[in-house]
């Protein structure tokens, strides 16, 4: 058998049982690689239950800096009997399958094109530990130690991580290091270490950090000045509010009294949660909520109220597979249309679409400014892959001189000085955005009454058709104004513009960028653009117009972004070619290359699943 040979370019997958404490050990491995200065992408693939079902943790290691999911696995640590047959099948030819050899492996599962590495994990744990709980926990640590030997890792990085993790709990340091040493020693004694796949320290991550998008959104809300979160727990968005609470307890405490300067209210359902947010925002607080697709469905009527009454709020939608409850722990980009047109009637909602944790932080902070400046809901569209997985990211930064943009707010002095009647829905500046007041601003002048029913410019109820048309036209003018306020798309163009282009957004960026590099290495010119927001800026419309074929890459069945472009920009549908992935797994570059090249007249050879690996 020819073993794969590679340095810092392969995928390691852990196959475990959910609820056995394996996540911390697997995470230790990923972070150790990162500390060695090697770009790394961990993906936690877990079921929608507390424990018992199979779970996988996949770590892509890429010295080239590709941080999207690659597909396939070159080293599989398979310690779950339920999934073992499948796990063995998915090892790349020439790769390695590591298993608990306390019991012999079923010969029917054997393959002659991969290396089998047996570690008697259960036997070692029975000899070393009398406590059943410790046996299970340390079994995970032992296989990490064995991996260190098999892949030639810097063992001191692992021991340093243990010391950091258990700082203040020194009694736990020695037992964990001992477990690492047990695995390391066994692998060294029984196998020719290292394997053909090796890890060598580099200085490639620079000042990058590993962080999940939900934590970044929570921190961004704190820096944006958010003080109220109304929410109802739903996977995969719950940790957004958890993060907001964690950071607010450090940064939102009154120095003099020690009291909280924030409020987190768990409602009885999603409808109540966004109702609380609307009330808080109407009263002048910066308020937000977080949910996923089913929650967006329930919040739609209130989103329409906020759009029509022109009340600012921020909603973070961490998308998951649907319809209905779908697959709660699988990723998708399937709420685009439901969020863009949330509610009934002629409603359009602003969407902000981050691709990285840094953009989650930056765009969340920006969204509060946009919501108040435009006086409308702003929906941040992330997904499970970005939200719940650690992603390598640029460090976050903040300008302490930055001022919050509260938009057009009339103060008591402004109202007192004006001789004109205040009109809540009066377009004074011609941009469609009206002035508002906070409740209690002025005892007689600042009418802060807000209507979600048809009204005139002074918020007086009316069913007059002309008044309704005028109001809807002003809302459309405000929509056009908001185009110039959105985050700009990211453009990838060669010196000579190609006739072919790719459009993508959110976490599809990672696979699309890698596919773009592959196309260019094969002398196929393809331009690309990463969309960051809806409404679409003029740049998006111009980019599409410049190209004859535009592949729209997204993670849903129905090509929702493609449909939105066709509807809003009146683009010829034949020009937009759909590349769709919706199996719940993060998109891969090999999928993009296969689907795009298959639709081109001069198709190129497909991207193999392991382009950086060589057989020895």
C-alpha cells in the first residue's frame, strides 16, 4: 500500500459518540495545530440530541491557507462502533484509520488501500483508572497523544495547552499530561512514527485568532451599545445571546453600583421576543434578538410592523437546514427569501451577510447604526457553520473615537426651536428617512406616536388611498437611499475582465475562493464577487452586467439569492447559472469546481479531493 505523503496539508476526522466528552480533546488537537503556526479549520458535525448518536469533528490543516471544508478525510480516529463501517469507507486511499484495538476489528470492514493503526484505548484506561468517568474522558486525551507521535507534532505545544486550560486547577494538569504521554509512548513503541502525513511548525497564522461567529456577533452587539436582548432559545443561535451576556457582564456593569447596564429577557416564544425588542427600540434602547429559520417565520408579522412603523431593531439569523424544524444542527443558506421579504404586503428587509468572524463583529456593530439611521429592521444572515464552529479570523479592532449613529432624532431643543408641526412620517430631507423622537422628549411638541396601520405624514390614521400610496412611495425612496449605506461587495478580478463570473455570499466564500484559485491555475479566467448586503448596491448590478455567464453559488435547493437578484435587478434568468449545495454540510471547493466546469463549454479536469497530497 502506498501511503499518502504530505506536510501540513491534510484532513483529520474524529468519529465519536455524542456526550462522551470528546469535544474538548478534539478541540485541543485543532488548537495545538493552530499554535504551531499552521492554518486550521475545525468543523463540529453533531446530532440534535444530548448524547448517544454519532458525532464527528473534522480538522482541515492547510499550509496554503485554505480554510473551507475540503471533503474527505486522510486520517480518521474512529472510536464509535455505530459509525465505524462508514468511517472506514470515507478514509482517502493511502490514508490512515486509527481505532480502539482492545477488541479485534471486524475483518469485513478491512481495506487494503489504507493503513490501520490499533490503539488499545479501553485496555489502557482499565489499567490506569478505576473511575469509569475518568476512563471515558482520558480515553479521548490518550488518542490525542498518540496522534502527536503519529503526525510528529510538537508535544510541548500540547502540554502547554493543558497547563493553560487548567490554570487555577493545578490538580488536573498532571493527570491530563500523563494521559497524553500514555498515547504518545504507545504509538512510538508500536508504529514507525511519524506517518507519511506530518505536522511541522510554521509562522503562518501571524496574529490570527480562532473564534466562532456567534461569539463575534455577541461581542459586536456589546460594542455597538446594545443594552436589551429579547430572545427565545433555538439552535444554532442560542450562543449569540450567551456570548452577549458573558461579555456584557464584563463590559456593561455600572462602575459605581455594580448593577447591570443591560437586560436579557427570555421570552415564552420568538413572537414575544421580537415584540420586546420592538418595544425597547421604540423607547430609545438599542435592542436585538437572535434566532434561526423557524424563529424568523414566527417573527414575520412583527418584522412587518417594525418595517411599516419604522422602528429600528437588529435580528441575527443563524441559518440552519429547513423547512419546518429541518436539521437543527446542519448548516444552510436557506432563509434568504423569507428574511428579505419577511411579513406580508410590500415589505423589504435589509440583510447584512458576513462571511468571517471579523465581519460578524464589524457588521453587527454596523447593523445597529444602520437600523437607527434607516429606521428599519436589519437582519444579519449568518449560518451554523460560521456561527457555531471556530474559524480562523483576523483579530477584531475598535476605534474608541467612534460615535454611535442614532440617525435622525429630534431633541427637545430642536422641537422647541421649530415653528413647524412635527410630522413623524414627514420626509423633510427628500431621502425618504423621517425624523423621530424618543418618548418623553418634549411635554407638548414631540409627538412620538407610532402607527403600524395606514397613516398620513403626521401619524394620523387614514384609509385614504392617496395617502397610503404616498407613504409606500416614500418607503421605497428610503430603500433606494439605504443602498448607498450597505457594506460594499468584495470583488475578485484579473487584469483582463473575464466573460465568466461567480457570485457567492456568506460562508460559500471559503470554497468559492479556493475554487477560483484552482480555475486560475488551469488558465481559466473567472471573475468573482462576494455579496455582503441586500439591497444590492450599484456595484452588484454593474458586475452582473459586465459578464455573459454568472454562476451563483449558494447553499440551498431553490437558488434563493439567484431568485432575489432576478426579482430585484430584473436580470435575465438565463444569464444566472445556479450552483447549489444543500446536504447540510459546509460547501467544498471540489463541489464548486465540478458543478461550474460541467456547465462550461470548455470544461477543465475536476478538482480532486486531495490536490495537495502525493503518493509515495
